[in-house]
C-alpha cells in the first residue's frame, strides 16, 4: 500500500482545526494546546503508560522517521512523556506506526501509550470532523499486537479501548443531534474503525447491550434507529437539511473498511431481528423514568411493526462489513 503524501489530513488536532491549520510542521508549537492536552490527559496518560510498565525513554533511538526527519524523532524519544504534545506525535510518529518496518520496541513502548491516550481525548471531544484515519490504519497492522506487545499488554490495550468506548456511550443523553455537536457520529465511526482493527467486540457489545445505564440505553437506540427507519423517517436525526445536516445514521453507508472476521461473527450474533427488538424494548424500559422516555417509547413501538426493514438493513450492514474486509 503506497503511503499518502506528507501534507494531508492529520490525525491529532486541536479542536478539529486540522483542515484550517494544515501541517503541524509549518506552525510554531502551540503551547496552549500542549498545556491543555497535558492537563486533561494526565490521568489517562498514566493509565496508558501503566499498561506498558511505565517505561523510561529509550537510551538510543535507532528507528528512522517516516519522512526521514530522524533528528525530530530522536528528540521526541528523549522528551519527558509529560511534555509530549499531540502535534509531535502526529508529525513524527503516527506514520511510523502505520508504515515503518521494523519498529523499535523501546520507542514503541514509550510513545504508543501517548498515542493511545490521545485517541481517548479525541473520542471524548464530540468533534465528528477530527481525523483519526492514520491511527486506525496503524492498529490494523498485525505486528502491533502480535510482535510489539506482550499478551498482557495487548489485553490491557484492548481493555482500555473498550472502557473508552463505554465511557463515551455512557455520556450519550437526550438523543442529542445538532450542527455544532454530533457526538453519535464520533462513536459510531470509532465503533466501525475498531471493528476492523482490534479484536474486542465481544467485550464491548455485551457490556453495551446490558443497557445498565441511561447512556447505554440512549446510545443503543441511536445506533439501532439506523436499522429501524428508512431514509428521512428517523425521529432522532430527522430529515436532512442544508442547515442542520441529519438524515442518518445510514449504518451500511458509514462503512469505510470491513470488520475483522472475529468481530463480524460477534456482530452477526447480536444483530438479529429478535435481539434488536429485545434490545430496543430493554432500552425503552431503562429510560421509562428518564427525560428521553417519550421518544424511546415511540422508537420501541415503531420497531415492533418494522421487522422486515430491520431484517433487510441488518443484512445490508453485515454484507457491507464483510465485503470490504481485506486481510
């Protein structure tokens, strides 16, 4: 696979200004964004570092930087982890995770936890325009979990990704959709990307569909509304307009990459018409005394009369996820 040109979409961005700012290398370092990332991610970064045993910086960086800026990567590898900002990870390391072979194990253990923490920060940002493509493509490389991590470290990373997704799903309240905030699209995209890159769907889906919190119930109904309604009918997202967008979620049309066979098998077990209808009912019951009760009840009533369209849209989604998979 040929790598993209260096000046292109960026993985890590501050408040979603990637397209406006262009390459981070062309800009002076943003001290305000550095401080913000450091302060808000301190606990998360420590958790991520703990997965890898709180590694020290490597004694020597011998790994070459993707764009041949080896000095910048060497400086990044020597820097105190508390002062590694998102822009530097994007500019000098994330493409190494995606393309470079071999990766230096000591450098990986030191910098990968910072990338993992930055994924969490962006997931919580509610900005659907933040670009994480390089990160997810890197996670698709088998060597990351099979060679660069021990089994315990791999399990720790999977657990962190699952917990991060559940944290996001738990935040979903009020069936919120608007021009400036569309958090559902953030986690729906993350769900699709993780399905194609990391074997974790059994842990994630089973806990999500327990609907043991209002947020899980709301997010479950938002996702399943994409199977219940035809275009233009969804009462959560509404009809598409130039001013507000909307009209989704069209789950099969959101698929950009296929899912790992193991994850797809999990999805096949959970996304049956019977289980979808059961999950909708349980979610509506969970929200019976919550502000979302009225709309949740309406969705449950609609779902009971739409088994045929649910079946068709499940089949379309599964087929799309399977056909786009590339081993």
